[in-house]
């Protein structure tokens, strides 16, 4: 257990260093060097997911600013040179951390810097962005995401009520139909990532593994035409109580349904 700034005990959470953390072993990506574009001392995100390992937004209001473009480039180059000297090659350089990476005002420029530095140090490393897709309506952001190797976009469901209960977008104007249209604009250059889980939240079911949720989600995949689909379930302690892992057999069943539609799919348990 940890204690928030109000002195209240809460579930254990992870606040990542900034701007560089790791490398860590990712279930889905391999040896991953992380880039956190959010403040080092708190969470700043356009979603407030009840399953987020970084906790709820309100519990970790940051006091520090986001790292600058220059600070990110300097820290990344230093770390990659250090890894090269150690003979450790990352499989991937991943934008993740304490909130939505594409919300950084210099995200596009940072992507350009990262590609240049990656090419100099580890040209075989892939660049990944883990995004909740809330900023994909911005053309500058879309163009930047088109440049990365793994443009990984979250779509847990197409059900607005479920999104309000579980993903909890900060903006009241969030519209999942617009998000799907934005995903379609990548012309297949995206990977859809979906969290499946069971359990309850405030007396309401958060089970999105039933056909009521899976079938409309599959229809959205057919619209988006992603190059790949990643499905996963809870792996760490969550800030909300009552959440449960999706059973392996159910994830395998959903994976088979995705593959039947012609999309490569991985499942992480």
C-alpha cells in the first residue's frame, strides 16, 4: 500500500521516472526502453482508467512540468549509448509512462528526434507508442504516429457506457465513433490494443468479454483494418477494487475470433 498526498492509503501503483525508464521486459513487446513524456512525480492523462497501474489521476497530481523536447533527446541518447557500451540492445523504444504520450505539446518533434537517435544507436530497435487514441484527431499527431513502427491504439469497447465507467475520458466531448474514424485514417498502420477483464465497479459489471461487447468490437476492427490486434488482461494491482482477470480460455476464444476475421492477434495473460 502507498499513501497519497492527502495521507490516505490506496492501492499500490507505479509512477515512472521521466523522461527515460527501464529497460523493462514487456509482455507484448520484448526488452523495452521506456520514454515517459509526463511529469516524473505524478500522473497526467486524458483517460482515468480504473485498471491503470499508475493509479487515479486525482491521487497523483504532478508538481513538476513535462520534460522538454531537448531533455528527452539528451536523456535518450545518453541511455542508448550506455546500453550499447554494455552490449544490451533494446527490442523496442516505447512511449508510455504516467499518462498519454501524445498529449505532450512537442510530441511530433520528439518522435522525429527519437527516430534520428534510434537510427544512430540501434537501427533495428522498433519505436512503439502506447496511446489511448484521444489525440488522433490532430493532424500533426497523426502524421507523427504514421512514422513509428508500432502505432498501438487503445479500443477497449465501442460501448459508450462502458467507456464512461472504465476508461473514463477526461474530456466530456469524447466520442468513440470519432475515435474509430480517426483510427481508420491510418490506413491500416495501427495496432489495436484491448483490455479484457471481468468483475464489478460500483455495483456495475465491467465484464467486456461477453458477446454483447465482443461482436460490436469485432465490427469496429473490420472498419479500422489494423495490421495487428493485441488483447490482454489485468497483470498488476489496480486502483479500483473488484476487478478480475479475464480467464485464459476466454481470451483464447476472443483471439480465435479476431484471427478468423483475418487479423493477426496476440493474447497476454
